[in-house]
C-alpha cells in the first residue's frame, strides 16, 4: 500500500474540501478576463483552490488567447484542489512549448513531479523528482518527496511479489493437526461454519484497503460495525485509517479519539494513534486542534522531522485560515510560530507573512520584510509583482505617499495594466493633491475592470476634489445602485451633494451610513457639519472706506438668517446704516431695512432675492427709496454655469447721487466656463437704465489658469469695457467710454489650522474717454479665523488705484492726480 503517497494526496484533498466549505467564495464583480484572473489569485491565496481553478478556467474562456499566460497557475490550483492527475497533462503541455524561460521551466518541472507523486504514480514521480533534486540540491522539500516516492515504488514492488506468491496454496500447512485443533476467535466462525456478515465485511474491507480502495474499505468497516458494534475493539483503528485515507479526515477524528478512550493500547500503540489523530486533525483543517496535538509529539522527540513539519503545517494552515477571515494579527502570530518550528520555510513563506503584517495594521513593520522579499535571488515574476505591491502599500498605509508612488511606478513598468497598482498609485496621488494624475490611473484601471469599486470610488474622489461634483456622482452611480452601498461610496456622494447645494440629499446619504455604522467618524462629522450649516446665522459687519477725493464712508450692517426645508430654503432680515462725509460732499446718512430669501428649486436651479427700504437723511430733508437684487442661478454641468440678474441700486457711492435721487436698473447675467480643473473663465454683461435718463452697457471677460496642481495659485487676465449714452454730472462717474486690460493673480489657502487667507491682485492699463489713459491696479486680502465651532471672524482690506480716473476733489485744478480708494472691514458670523 502506497500509504505515504496516499497521505499526501489525502492531506491536499482535505485542505481543498475545508477551504471550499470554510472560506467565503470570491465575488466576481466584473466579467473581464484580467479581473477573473485577479480574483482567482485571491482565492488561491485564501487556500480556496477549487474556486481558484474555476476562476482561472473562466478567465481563459473569456480570453482564450491568453491561455498560455495562465495555464501554469491553473494547473497549480487544480493540483492543490486534490485533482493532481488532471494537472499532469497541463504541466506537460507547457513543457512541450519552446522558448520557456529557464526559471519557469524548472518551476513547472517541479510542480509536475509533485503532481505525479500526489496522483499515485510513484515511478514517474521518482524519475521527475530525481531531476528536480539534481538541478536544486538544496531543495529539501523535493528531496523528502523523492524519498517518499522511492519508498512507494519499493512498497509497490513488494506488494506485486506478494500477490504472485499468494496464488499458491499451502495445503500442507492447512492439514497440520495444530490448524485442525485451533479454536475459533471471538466472533470468528468455526472451521465448518460460513463467516458471519460482520466478519465477511471486515475481510472485504481489508481486501479493499490492500487495493488502495480506501472509500470502499471505509464503507465495509462501517457495515461491520453496524452489524456488530463490539468489533470496534478489533478494527476501530483500521476503520479510522481508511476513513482518513478516503479523504474524510474530519470523520476519522472522532474514531481515533474513541480508540484512545476505549481501547487497551500499549504506550507504543497509543503514541501511534495520537500521531494519526494529529494528522487527521491537520488534514481536516482543524489547525488549532492539530497544533495542540502535534506540540506534545514534537516535545517528546524534537528530532522528529515529520512531526515538526506537520506542526509547522498546522500553524501555516491556521495562519492562512485567519488571513482568509481577515484576522491578520492572528495570522502573523501563527506564521511566526511556524518559522520557529521550521526556520527553513521562512524564505518560502516570507511574502505571505509580510502581507499579513501589512494587513494587521503594522505597515511600517512590513516595509523591511518586503525589501527582504525583493532581495531574494531567483524571485519569480509573480512574487516580485506581489512584493512590489506590498512594499508600495506599506509606504502608503504608513502615510508616506511620496515614497509609495515610485514603487507603484516600478511595478507598473512591468505590469502596466495591473489594476491593484493603478488604484494604489491613484489613491496616493489623491492624497498628494495630484488629482489629475490620480484620475488618469483610475481611468486605466477602469478600462481593464469597468466595475472595479475601488477604481470607481477613487475616480469619483478625484473628480469631486477638482470640483467636478456632477461627474463624481456619475462615477458612483453603479455603486449607489447596489442593495447595500459601501460607506466609502456614500460619503463621497454626500460630500458632492453638499457642494452642489443639496444638503437634504447629503443628509440622507450620511444617515444611511450611520444606520449601519453608527461609529463612522467621517459620516458623523459630515452630518454634524450639514446640521450646523442649518442653524440660524447672524452676521455683523463694519466697513470704512476712504478715497483720494476726501470722501469717507462708514457702514454698519447686520442680518439674521434662518434655514427651512432641510436647508433648501432660507429667509432673513437685514439692516444697514451708512454715513457719507467729505469736505466737497454733502453729508448724507442712509438707514436701510429689508428682507432676503434663497430657495433651491431643484438640482440645477436656485433663486435669490434681497429687498431694502432706504431712508436717506440729506440736506433738504429725508427721502425713501427701494432697492433690490434678484438672481437666478443655473447649474447646467460641471463645465457650464449661468446666472441672470435684475438689480435696482444707487448709481454710485458719491453722496450727490442720494441728493439727486439717481438710481440704476441693471439687467444682465453671467456665464461661467470650467473645462478643466486648472482652467476657468467667465463672461458678464449688463444693461443699465438710469433714472436721470442715462444708459450704460457694461461687459467683462476673464480667464485664469492654476499654475500648480498641488497649490491654489491662479494667474489670469481680465478685460472690461463700458459705454455711457450721456455725459452727466449727477454724482456718479460716467466717462463716456472706458476700456481696461489687467493681469490677475489669486492665491488662497490655510496658513494655520483654523485660519484661511485669500489674496487677489490685478495690474493693468485703462483707457478713459475724458480722464485719459493710465496705470490701474488693485490688491485685496481677506483673513478668516474660526473662533469656535459656531463663530468666525473675517478681516479684510482692499486698495484700488487708477490713473485713468481723475480725482474729483482736485479736478478743478486740472493737475490730473489719479484716483484711489481704500477699504478696511470686519465681519463676525455667529451660528445659534
């Protein structure tokens, strides 16, 4: 009986059966061949070899032209799944091809040798393993397998000799008086009686076992026990052996335990049964119990190499089982115990160990392990790929994305369509605020696996970080349509909805996360922010303006706003007081009271309005005027937005405007164009009708480019032009026609936590019909500070200078002095 060979085969089959029963199957999210192959490798790593073989077969069916690429991995998984005989022709087909790399040929020859051994072909296995050992004398596993194969060959030859000799009847021995006088054993029939059914079943079981028909032998032993349970004393251990060899070690475990508990065993017999029980536990995938059974055996004889190997296998089986169940910390401990028992296997298992250190939340500790993996000589391409992937993830998960990117890049140079590496590098680019490069990687990954959830989420994160929130939601649509969307998907969608002005939908998404994961910190923080933004808002603002013509303006204003309809609607009251003083100007004071409102109609339309009743205190008496501003905003896409406005306003800030009761009605709008993250442009046009009979047409276009992907620095240009129909002198500046061209700069960012700085500037030249041509420039800065969660303070300043507008106070002297205007202000915002 080729017991050793069968042991190996049974062990492999048992592992496959356990894996199929105990580990979750790989969920196929897409039907591309590359994805199926990736899923197959994941299943193989989780010891689910039957599933891995099925997935490799599906990948080859999806892309027959790539059969050669995956055939060796398919053969490996078939062999590990307990079907080594089916793997043999696949290996031989590979070896018949020309142009095999030497390392790959050696690997296939080695795997073929083991498949031959496991499939019960010891003579062929011995020949193949001999060649493997000759090529790699240090391959201890192959040397041990060669010894097993040679023993199996010898056993088979001996069995053949016994079979030939067994055909001759030794009748002389049967006629001896001793035989005739021998009394029958318990349960055995007398010489002149036929055997009982139980005894006949035992005989049949032993005959089947001799033929290697273990399942048949186990069934016959079972029948014998059913007929006469007391016979367990005689054949219980044999029964357990045949059950184990038939590929059902789990059923053998209670039989061995019963034998240890009930049978009168010598110390030697007890040790043998304990060893068999330990093997059965190992083959059955009960790795914790197997390790507990093997430890005392190893302690009793530390030089027992077979026991040490089995104990290491138990630890490794437990480690892989824990890894498949995402218990990476436990897997790490078991790998380390296996290394202690079998140090020579560390090289073979180093990459798996490093993976589990990484997944156990210790990425920094995994980095040197992956460096060690990559330094191993003769590293197979697939192991090099996995080593680079692990090293890149170690850097990224440690927070060092700058170090992760070049490792991902090195991996992609060899495997440009590797989706895991593309997604990993894209995630690092996103963290490094290189969103365009991130999006490019995610696009490549999605070209290979269109429904890859990580790639879709990463692309959506890139889009929304570049303020393309509608595109981000489009990316997430297939993930949001599933029965239970991932919280990471929902949080990206919620952020996009909030930025698009739909706090109601954002709230729904965050609450959906918190229903299933109440402790989700990101969802809780976003929901708190959404609810905070709905609290009543009070603003107090003070502003002081001084001009070169000695006019000064002091403005105090306040407002209170409440939010309704889950944040889609707001209503508010506002009040303003302005005082105008200047030597050459009438003293005027204006007190204003009014209301304002905002309503988000749907995803693409929002309406705003503000109305003020202004009481003017001026020389000659008081006056009342109504001003208002109404706008409709259209969000057509991430690229295009538009706005329509109708405004009634005072014609200028000059007090003479109030005295002369000059107001203007503006009608117009704006179009905003954002084709890319780093390009923005707009165009504005207004027609103004003045109450003194004048008219004006005003237009402006501007464009800007973000010069740094990782920063917020915009450089651009702006052109402005307007024309007045008449040249009146009622207090507002109307130079006939005016043209200007400016270069612009805009920078913003957070100089420190809780602070925000926004700086803008413009420098250019202007042409004015009556005031001449000249240099114009402006500079503005705003500094905000969060005082508390509910309060913030903003300070701002603005300075404007123009040589194309004369100073009114000095115009009579005709000295052409330029006009300038300076503003300082502060605003306090309070949430209640």
